[in-house]
C-alpha cells in the first residue's frame, strides 16, 4: 500500500473517532432541548437556522472547493476565494431582505428580535473564513487536526447551551451555542494553523480558474441546498411550527449522524480519488471499498435506530410519541440519501462540476412541484415524496449521468455497489424484527434481544461477503496498526 493511502486510512480512523465524539455532543444538545424547549420554539429555531445554513452551505461548498482542486497551499493564495465567499454572503443577504415581504407568514416575527437576525447572519460570515482553513488542511490530508477543532468547538457549544438554558428557556440558547461553536473554531484555526512557505503560481491566474470553477458549483449548490431546506419551509407553512419542531428534532437524531459519518468519509475519499483519477484500476478499487464500508456502517446505524425506536420515543416528552410514523419515514429517507449521495463525489473528483450542475437543474423543478403538492396532505407525505424521488433519481443518475459522463468509474458500479449492503441490511433487520413478533417482552428487553439478533445476523452476512470484506480491509485497515 502506498504511503498516501496509509496516511489517508490512518486519518480516517482518527477523524472518525473524533467526529463521533463531536456528533455525540451536538446530538446531546438536541436530545436535551425538547425537555426545556417546546416543539413550537424548536420549530422557530429550525426556520431561523434554515436561513443561516443555506448561506453557510453555499459558502462552504462552492468557491472553497477550488482550494483542493487547484492545490492551493497558503492563506495568501486563498484570498480570492475569501472575497468570493464574502461576495456570496452579501448577495445572499440582499436576496433574503428582498424576499422578506413574501415570507412574513412563515415566521412569528413578533417574537424574533434584531439580535436573532444578527446571529443567523453571523454564522455564514464566520463560515466564510473557517472554510478557507478547513480546505487548506484537507489538501494536506490533515483531517485529524480538523476533527480536533470541531470537537473542541462542539464542547464550547454544548457548555454554552447548558449555561444559557438556565437563563432563558426558549430558542435563544440553541442559536447562541451554534454561533459560539463557529467563533471558537475560527479562533482555533487562526491560532493553530501552520503552512509551508513555497512558490506558487500567481494569484491572478488562479482567480480566474477559481471563479469559473466555483461558479458552476455555486449554481449547483444553490439548487441542492434549496431542495434540502425546502421541506423546512413547507412543513412550517402547511403543518405548523409544532410539527416542524418535532420533524427537526427527529432529523437531528436520524439524519444528522448520517451526514456526519458521510462527510467524514468523503473528506478522506476526495483527495485520494482526485489523485488517482487517471488510474482506472486504483480509482475503482478505492471507490468500491469506500462505498461498501460507508453503507455498511450507516445501514447498521439505521437498523439500530429502528430497533431502539420504542425506547427513544418512550424517553422523549409525550408530545413526540404520536409522530412515530414520521420517525420511521425519516429512516427510509436517510437510506435513500445514502445511496444517491456519492454522485457529487464521483463527478467532482474528475473535475466535472458543470455536469453535476446541469444534473441538479434537470430534477430541481419536478422535485419542488412534487413536494409542494405532497405538503398539502401532511408531513409524512413530504418525506415519502422525497424517498420516491431520490430512488427514481438513483436509477436516472446511473443511466444518464455517470455511464455517459464518467470515464473512470466502471459502468454499472454506482447501482450494483448499493445492492449488497442493502440486502444485508434488510435481511438482518428483517430477521431481528420477525423474531420480535414472537416475543412478549418489555421494550428494554426487546431492544437487547433485537440488537443481539441483528448484530449477529449482520456480522455473519458480512463475513459471507468475503469479497466486500477483503476490499474494505485492504483499503482502510491494512497498515493502520503498523
């Protein structure tokens, strides 16, 4: 195994371990919140954060991607990207204020202060700077450093949330804790970031390349992020703030951990795939082991959520127990996201951001109209529509995007690699739930028995898939103990 791959795999273990702690801290905030904050106030937080995170996502995932693609090594070289980020934020704020008259019905503006408005726009402002440092360290595969900063900032966020919760039991502690997380992360990056001095190309030449490269990504991410947060606005409009608060809490428990896991692995996979985009064999072998391992980990997590759902809902306030169907629909939604998600990684790794942009344009309007129609029937119909659309897009992406535009990935791989982990997931979970039908135990004993059965069947199924196991072992764990 090459030194590069060994470095990547070691970073994977370290980064995932720290990201796991980071995820637990963030999840703890949202687990504690419903005991002190009403579902309606959680709904207000969800809407405010939607405005903040749309801008943040656009900034973090557009022009900043050029740092890795063009191998930018210093903060000075990254200044054009910072200017593009700040320009993106200014345009976003202007658009929000222009749209304000049309969105008055969404938010209870009588309880939202000017301070809240400042907080939600402070988040993308801080992200404009943080993403520069993050991507510079990603270029050097310094993921352990990134994960440590995320973990430390999450600790400060958690402590601040607990502190402000004693002062005011509304949505404010959540907003303040998130801003504090970004502030601490930026301070740590500024103080601890180190870079090597080296001669590079002129900034002027790279600025032109970065602008056109980032512009397509910005267009694509605009559509992607609007599609991602469209459900928040639709639920608020048609189902009310209480349903939105419940929905947002369940998303934090189910969907957010999946996003953390996939982001951690994608951060590891992207540099290696970019590096080997001209080596068909190496590229395909790494991607196959990467996606197999990712799906096994995430599907295992989703299965345990299904098994533990009676306990989770039993522990939450009674207002949430009537939404058990929403909980299960979100698990199905997470599974469809997992299978469709790698398409951006595959296209970005070979520099085809333009193709991905037009791919998102092609399905954006049908998705919007479908969700808008489904919203009239209730929250669960919105989630179910997402699932159907993503499954349809999964097949269309294979046939019309990857097979025609990806000259490195083996044809048919995108769909076929999803099949085995899905079969293992369904088989293992199905057997454990089937056994549970014949058990007349309390929910805690049922959880223990179901978990034991699932883990046993899941492990045996993986061992039966020797080829998959060997791919995972060879790419991610060989030499980690050396």
